[in-house]
């Protein structure tokens, strides 16, 4: 892609693999069918980019200094969605779904939601309902497929639907999840996948946590992120 490029975050939607290098603040897409790549944005536009997510034709970036940025990956058009917000605590991840944007804030113990409007985006709203008893500390990643999923470093998976806690329980595992690094779930995929690095495996589960299968190997111990192209029957690791 460019000299020194190193992936730090992966995301996948509609056959487009989004790769963020947070060290060089470079955002790239790879068309999996054409095996072609495109630099979408660089440090001048992204600032101190820390996390990114793709949904449809839009990539969403959380930047420590610039706030939330939207990139149209069809024409590289950059849109400032929301500036840095003093009410944010520690933003750990960002996810886009149906053009709406979600931020995982582990310090404020909240998931902020920005709704797309006719002329841009709404102000931030609390996604979690008031009586949701949840602890987002030690969270690792945020993913969305109509329901919102949060993976914690303990291996616990949290699931929310319309802001309320929803059912997710591991069933059928021969051993517990150990030192997970990332996970993948999408409205385009039938299953949920966990990069269970402590057990050197990729877990394949239903979207409510029931065991369906696993793939083992040393690569799963050292990888830090993944996406899964079920249609193409491929797992992409970094």
C-alpha cells in the first residue's frame, strides 16, 4: 500500500475490506473480488485516527483530535460528522450501521449513537437505556448486526438490542474463551466469530453464543484482528 503500512483495524462490508493504519493515519479499502486497493484518506484528513468501521459505501473513523469522520469510499469524499466532544470519556471503538454511528465509551460506560438526518447527523444520544445494568470496562471491540455486540478482555460477550441487554450465553464450548483479541459479526454473515488467541483458535458461534465449530492453529495465537467473508469462504487475519 505504502512504505511502512501496518494494519491496526480491519472491517468488512459488501465485499470491501477496510484497513486502518493508526500509526500513519492512513485508511485503505481492498475490493476482495477485484483484488484492488484504494487509499481513501491520509493523516491530513484523519488526524490522529484510532478506529474505523465500514458499512455499505461509507467508512466511519474515530479520530482523537478531529472527532468523527465519514468517508464515502466510492469517491473519497470526507465529511466531518462531529467534532471532538468534551463529554466523551475514553472512546475505544466505532461502528457504523444503516448510516448511523456508534461509539464505545468505556470511561462513561455508554455507547453513544449519532443518527443520520436529512442534513447530516444528530447530536449524540445515549444508546443504552437508563436501567441497563452493564459494565463496559475492559471492553475490546464493538460490532453491530442490528443488535450491538461488545467483546470484553475477560472473554465475556455483551449483546444489546434497542439499547437493552439481550440474550448471549456461551453454550457447548469445551473450554472458556481466553485472551480474546477481536471478533466479527455482521448482518451479511450467518455466524459470529471470536479470535480466541489464548486457545489458538477461531470460534464459530451462533449470534446468541451456541457453539458451531472451531479452527485451530498458531496463526490464531498471534493475530490481532479479523474479518470473515462467508460468501467467499475466507477468513482475513492481521
